[in-house]
C-alpha cells in the first residue's frame, strides 16, 4: 500500500534532483544595437563582406527584422556555405518567420554532421522547441479559422485524448491528469484502426483555448477540441482517490460531430492497481466502440511502462511541468522516475528530451552559434600537416604530425549542396565529410 504522506515526502525530495546543464564556450560579444547604422553604412562599401553581414544578421535577428536577417545570411552562406554560426542564426531566423520546416531542416543538417554531444543536445533541444512552436502556431490558426475548419468532418477513426480531471482532495495525485492521458494515448495508438492525435498537439490547442485548467469535463468542449484538431472522437475522463487509498476512473468517448457519447468505461480498485484499472477502462472503451482487437494488439495494450506507482507519479509530474513550460523541472522529475525504475524507458527518453529543451531554451542564440561553431581552426601549419598526412606526404620535424595506418583512412566528400537558404522542408545543409577508419595522430613538440 502506498501511504499518501510518505509519497508526498518522496516527491518533494525527488524534485530536488540536480539537473546538470552542458557547458558551453563563451563566444565573442554580439554587436550592440547602436552599431546597426554604422554596420549598414559599412556594408554599402563592402556588400560582400561575410563577417560584416553576419554581424548585421545578428542585429537584425535581435530586432525582430527576420527578413533582413535572412537576406544578410544569404550573403554569408553564399560565400561561406559551411559557416556554422550563420547556419544557426538562419535556423533561428526561420523560427522567427514561422517557417518551421526550413528551421527544422537547418538544425537537422547540422545534427547530421556528427557534432560533439553538447552540440547535439542543443540542436535536439532546438528541434523540440521548433515542434512546440509549430504546434502553438497551428493551434492559433485553427482557432482563427474555426468557422470554416469545423465544416469539414474529421476522418473516421481519429481520436484525441483530453487530460483527465482529478476530483480528489490530495493534490499530490493531480499530475496523474497528464499521466493517465499519456497512457491512454499510448494504448489507443496500438490499435491499427485508430489514429490518435499527439498529446502535445492537443495540449497546445487547450493552452490557446485557455481551457487546460478549467476544471471541467464538458462533452461540448471536448467535441469542439476534437473538431479543431481533426479528431472524430475525443476521450475525456476523471479520477479520484479517497482516504482508504481507493482509486476510481471514469472515461467516455465523445463524438466531435454532435457531442454525443459514443462509449463509456469505468473502474475502481486500490491505488496499487492503477495500471490494471487503466487497462480495464481502455478495453471497455474499445469494445463499446465496436472495435475487434487482434491478439497482438491486445498483448501490446496490456504492456506496462512501469509497475512502480511512485515512478509513474514522478513521470506524470514531469509531463505537468513540461506542459507548463518548465523543461528543467520536467527533466528533474523524469530523471527521478528513471532512477527509481531503470526499466522505465519512456521516463529516460523524456528526461533526455526535456534536458535538451531546457539547455536550448536557456542558451542565448549567440552562445548556441558559438557552441555549434566549435573552437577556432588549428594553425595553418597543423592543417597543412594533416592534409599532407591524408595525401601520404607527411612532413617531418618539430610540430609535424605522424599518422599510423594511413591505409585505414577513407575520406569521402558528398557533392556540394545548397547553402541552406530555402523555404521547404527538403532544404539540405552544406556538405559534410565522413572519415571511415582509425586515425591516430601524434604531435611531436619541439
């Protein structure tokens, strides 16, 4: 039996798990806004100066002049197509222009070049933030076009799962509103005849509708939400606990077309049986919707992400923090859940994603650009020595490079690709090199 007070103490301690942010190098100071006029005047004299256009792009981005920033970056990338700082600012600029597919293409291109782990974390974080921003943007568009959007019937078999509503008095269980919803999404996604709307996508709509914390389970509200996200049915539910540790779940599937109830399910048992109760309700809803499951689907739905109730509560707290925009807090909760149950793979994956989002959120664009660009290039002599080693003409003497097993090196360069200035998702980043084999370098000092 799980005791409420011990659980509350554990959650309080677990939420204090330290979240370590990746270290990032300090870059040169970005140009000040007062420099804009001076830099623009200088550009009239040297319009093809890549460094000057990059500094201007930084200022334009900071001022919200995204179209001007993109134009300046186009000049930089035409001259220096592999300029990582320019490409990072291009991704940010596309975000500002709400051209999310293009922003995503830029970050994916950089991530595909096998950067160091800290750099990759920042890029993964930016990709997650792009997805989040796009969901909010689409939600705003849906609300603006509601009168026409809702005239088109959603495809049959589409389902959206609303956050469950907790009606009990113990607030430590409130995060399960998100956790139970996530479980339902996962289980229903295993039914081939159903297409389930992403939990985060529906949450973005609810945030725009200002209904996420309304405290209501209203079929009319659910039906409206379903029409806006293109779902024919919406699953709504509520749950409660009492002093005897009894847990009760009630759920219903609402038709988006007329707000009618298509199916219901319910169950009650000890809190320790929460996962069994959730499965019971899911199978009731599926059966009453007239869906016949295959044996494989039934086995998949019966899978448990964890059997540890406290770990699941921590995971649910992470989802709640994530929905509230607190990625660092979400990472702490997800990490605590994964530490309590190492087999809880969903918690570990969410912890990594939330940590990446937190790092990307708190790192200024200039620092992201500096981190992705990496340390300065080596001196010309060292570079010449390395190129000579690859070509089989290794110099000798002080500061030379010795390459062992040069036959193991296979350097391949793909054809030159566009600079990254584009409007479509198919935009490719600049070429990258792939080195296959083992390269051992010994630097002989004078």
